[in-house]
C-alpha cells in the first residue's frame, strides 16, 4: 500500500486492513505447521512398530539379555574378562586350579561371609564354598560391592603383598576391598558383601550362557 493510499484511509480502515493481513499470515503458518505435524505423525506411526520389533521381551529386559561365552581357551589360573555380558555389568569368569579349590573348601576366619549367607548375592546353586556349579569355573559380577569400582584379578594361591593371609583373588584399587577366588569378601574392608554371582548355565563343557539359568529360562 502506497503512502498516498494510507493517508486517504481513515485510521479504522487502516487498522482493519493490517489485522486482516496478520490473520491471513497466521492462517498460512497454521496450515504449514499442521501439514508438517501430520506428515511427522505418519513417519512415527511407521517407525514405532519397526523399532518395537527390536525390543526384547519383558523377561529379557528384567534379567538382562543373556549371552554365550566360549571358555574353551581358558586355562587353570586364568580369568576371562571382564565380559560385558549381563545388564551392562562386567563379568569375571575364572578357571581355578585344584590348589585353589582345596583352599576355598577349607574354613577361613578371615572371610566376612564364608557361607554366602546373603542369599541375594548368588543363586542357590552357588551357595557353596566355591560359589559355583563346577568347582573349577567361577562366574562373578566384576563390581565391588562398596562403591562400584571394578576389582583387579590376582589368581595365585600364595602370600600376597596386600595381606599375608590373603591367598589371591580380587583386589579393588579404589578403597582396598579384597575378595577371595570365590568372590567372598574378607573382613575389615569397606565392601559389605561378596561379589554377586549372576544366573548362568553350561550349554556344553566349553560354552556358558550368562544371564539365564534353568530356573529363569
């Protein structure tokens, strides 16, 4: 609108023309926005079933997706891990020597919970001196029960620099907690509980399924 035209109109007529222009622009913006929203909803409607098909079952979400672990190359005295296998937590798989097994099966006053009395820390089949299904193979969550650091593995049954009566196992470098080769915590350290044992089963002599056992399958 030219300046002459604007001067020829009354104030009321000028205001009406301006308001009408604003309303028309607002309508255009609304239509453009509505079209974009409808288009977006169409994309979401197509994507949700596709993504949902990838989701694990409720049971799998509750337990954590189980994984297979090949232990065929694991030798006595060695540890396989950490294996990020269960609920995003590192898993330690240890192959114990007969000397280690003999030590674990003896009574030890240095341990805070030698009989695995805290039943929440392991399944029933791991409530024994070696805390395992097979004496030579131990499976433990590699998270210190104090503040969640990951302990380091010391696998020899000999006197250790950390303590004369500690025969090796797991040592947490964050605050000094120690666990034996069955994941049992020693007395007088910050960690309150033994290392947890996840549910697991042997699919064969050399293949472990961690995160699921015969009871939870």
